C-alpha cells in the first residue's frame, strides 16, 4: 500500500461519484463513494506505517 495509490483511488472514486450523479446512477455513485473511502483508508494506513517506521528508527 502506498499513499499515492490511496490518493489515486480517492480520485477515481470521486470521478465515479460525479459521473453517477450526472447520469442519475445511484449504484455508480455508491461505488464511487466506497472507492473514495477505501482510498482514504489506504492512505491513512500508509501514513501510520510511515510514522511507525520513523518512530522506530527504521527506514
């Protein structure tokens, strides 16, 4: 997992949400929302891992 992948997932999810709203497709909106949440979680895990590595003195 990486911070960049999390950000990319969030962007893709936002696109799906927006497209779903424009096409009045509730399923696509929901998929986009879920993808954004997944991307945010992935980013947060990556940040926590980075902090843990820095805190333990490992690189």
